[in-house]
C-alpha cells in the first residue's frame, strides 16, 4: 500500500486530471476543468437513473465516492445526497479536490491509505460508488477486502455500485509498464522526465488488476450481498496499444435481508 500511495502521489503532481480519465488526447495537462467535471455529471446522472430503476437507495442522506481523486464524481453525487464523502489514497489528490470543490458545501474529502475503511462506522452510507479505482488496487486480496468493507458500511436499503475489469490483456497482467516505471524511480530518475519523455511508451506508475465476474458474484453473495444487476461497461478504459476496451463490469449490489 505504501508503494501504491507513492505512485498516486506522483500522478497527482504530474497530471491529476489525466490520471483519473486517462484518454491519450488529454495527456500532459490538456483536460479542460469544466469539461472534465461535466463527464462526472453525465456519468452520475446515468448511474442514478439505473439505481432508481432498481428501487435503490431507499434514503439519500449519505454517499461515499471511493477513490474520489479530485472529486469528479463526488461533486456530481452531492446533487443527489445530503452529504457526500470522497476518500482517496493520495494527499495531493485530496488537496486538489478541496481546492476545486471549495464552493460545494456538502462535500467532505478525506485521505485514507489503510487497507480498510475503519474511518467509517457500520451501516452508515445510503450509497457507495467507485469506478476505475479497484482495478488499480495492487492485489485481488485487497480488492476483496475493500468490497467486504463496502458492505459493512452500507445501510440496509442502500446500494453499492462498483466497477471492476472482468479480464485484462497479458501485458497488463505482467505489469511491464508499471514495473519499468518503478524501477526507473528507484534508480533515481526524475518522475517528470519519465512521464514527459517515456510516458508515450506506456510507462506509468499504476498497474491494472481484475477479478472475473464468475468469482465476484459468488463472493458478494457469500459476504451478505444481494446482486441486483451486472452491466457490461467500458469504464476500465482503452488499451494503450489500441482503442480496444478491456472487458469490464459494473455491479449493483444491496445487502441481503
């Protein structure tokens, strides 16, 4: 987790908006802030429509945006809930989130670099949302542990919406790009040099991870979850080598009664 945190601190300093939405045309600081936050509004609008069609959440008091980055989806969720919490492993991301969302009174941003969510009590949130985050957690054991924590802090009648790749290309399973990046950083290369000069070769701090749907669904049921719907999506993003998107799933889950 320490290395994982260090890598995201690097990204938050180098290009925070691109680190969150990593489309090649917006790399090197090319994201327009207004357009960037508009994507969050569009995304959350669709998610809330899907949730309401499923009949959840039953209340709209508290919502958690896990892996919030600079608050792209947090500020959008705040339009639907009384209080919105964003948590992220990166202190730099949280500092930027506070700066960019200072005018939104019902958003609270917090750093959490633990392998759990003990900062929140049981049965607290009406909704928990996370996308393009679990795929970067360094181990499947940690991914499962966070999902377990999500259900612990979710209210009965609440809804958990999370995205996770179903599979990834072999190159990303090996993690060549991230391993090379981290080796160069260990050898003393400047992160700005690596990002600006070698980034075009696909070198980046974060790794990709996945859990197949046929493992996720039984796991959710086994820890007291009720799977309402599983949707195919492209939220994992395109491969660096092509515009082909990784097979990914978005899970809509509530607590079993």
